[in-house]
C-alpha cells in the first residue's frame, strides 16, 4: 500500500484570513496594545540614536551604536501575542531581529539598551551588541546566525522537562530560516522526545531581499509541522488577537506534556532588513504605513470601547518615559576598558 505524498498535508487548526478574531477580555487586549506600543517606542528611540551620528553619508561603523541594526517594527503582534502566555521561568530564543520579543518577555530595558550601546552595564557587558542579547534572568537569548536559536531552545525544554519545572521554551525564527537544516532537525527531535517547545515562524515575506515565494516550496511553513507529527497553525493578517489565541493552544499543549507545536504568523517588516537598506527590491513601500499593526489595532480597540484618547495618551507617555530613561542610562554608562578585552571569553574560576 503506497501513500500519496505529492500534496502537502493538511494543516491542523489553521486560522484563515477570513476568520473573525477571537473575543478576548478587555484587560488582555489592553495589555497586548501596551506591549506593542512599548516595543515600537523602544525601537523608534534606537532608530533615532543609531542614525544621529552616522553622517556625513552613512558610515555603519560610526556613532554611539556602531555596526548593523535590525529592527522589528511591524512584527510586534507576534511577540505580544506569544509572550502574553509566558513567565520569566520560560525560555525564549529569538533572531537577529530580537527587540520586540525581548521587550515582550520582560528583559530589563536599561540593561538591554546599554548592551546595544556597547556599555559595561549591558546584558553582556557591552560585548554582544543588539544581535547577541543574553539575559539569564528571563531565559532570553538571540543570535545573528539563521535558525541558531532552535537547537538551544530544545536544550532548555529538555532541562525543564527533566527537572519538572513546568517551564516551556519558545523558539523564534523567520520564514527564510525555515529552509535551514537546524529548523528541520529541531522539529524532528522535539517531536520525537515530546519536548515542551513552541516553534514560532515570523513570515514577513522577505529573507533579506529574497521573497518567500522565490525561496520556499510550500505556501505556508505551518504545513511542515504535519511532517513531524505536531500541530501547525498559520495566523493571517498580523492579527495580535489571533496570535494570542494560537499561542494559548500551543503553550497549553506544551505545559500539559503533549509536545511541540508550530505557529507561523503572516507579519510585516515596516523598515529595511537592516538600517541603511534602500529596499530597491521591494515593491509597495508607500503602502506600508497603512498596514502598520499598531494604529490598526488601536482603531479596533477604540471601536470596542477598550481605548479612548486619555488611555492612548497615558500608555504612550509611560512607554516614552521608560524608554528615554533606558537611553539615558546607556549613555551615562561607561564603555568597556580595553584592558579587559580578553575577559568574559572563557569561564573564570574564583581563586
């Protein structure tokens, strides 16, 4: 008896673009909005400081924040919806575009900003920068290597399972990384060992400058979950309420010992792959502001009576105060001493 594998397997519990958003309690939706606003406010400040002294022209090596910068504006619904179900005892491994997940998971804003500025008070004492944030207090990490976060998430999930802590791991990557070997190896092993992992794919349609349709054989990476015996779900339209609902199911399944799940979210990269990216490869740039998920969600919440002018003003002011305090802290912090260049490379014994 043969099995026809020419057609992709059906995706369990798929959320279609036409499905109505789930009705969530007002306090939940307000919290999602607050997280999204804080994340965007943080990145707008980083954008401002990053470009403030890159001229004349654009010198990537100049300024308070030298090097590359990858910002996640437009992808806030993914982090807000997923991390709303997590605690500080759960783990998150993010990508080279990590700030929205770091903010949503509760990484200390002051220490994170100091790390981005390369200061001694940063999460990694200024040695890692924005693509290599590491926070043991919240089990958060990220990497500039594509799909690198998936295998470490399995290690943390394995430890949580062995210790019986009830903790889970969330492994985040972009749609381009779903074609990497580490992605498939991780899904296979997580399913085989029934590990408490939620795999999240952020489909912003562009792997640097390559369109998803030009790089990926399937129309949705959620279809790939069935090949590893786990539920796969795709959330359309960058819908934070629907992300929250999908994550609720996946997190509950992981905590109950039922194994991993995969969620893919059709999201949006508002800005370039990196700062300085002219995006000549990308059509429709002028239409992007209309798709911004934050004002769209704000309009929905106003219509539902969850938000009014006073609440919006308060939330934005509080976010600005937190972010500007973090930026001031970073600027006032010392740069690492060049004499300590070899420190923190290897573990050091206290003698």
